[in-house]
C-alpha cells in the first residue's frame, strides 16, 4: 500500500517524485525490520540507507570476497 509521494534525486541526477511504501525487510535469522522505501518503475536498483544499515555490524572485505553481517 502506497503511503505518499516523496521528492528525490535519482542516479541520473534528475529530480523525481516517487511513491513511498513501508515494507518488512528480513535477512536470515535476524529480526524483521519495518522500514520506509521509495520505489519507481524507472529505477531498477535498490539502495539501503544508513537508517537501515546502522542496525547491524557490517564488514565487507572485497579482496577476500567476504561479507559479514551481525546484529549488535
């Protein structure tokens, strides 16, 4: 269910108005998180914001091909 419209700037640098939704994001054994998302038919990529990412301890070691995500 859509909860509104928010003005934002896409990857291309142009300003657009996009629908706002609330979704439940879950990862493996972690507690599901309710969060606000912006969606657009013209934007195929997903970005996780700091408001969501700051809930976890995340270590990304690209050269080793390792991604670790832990709850605090």
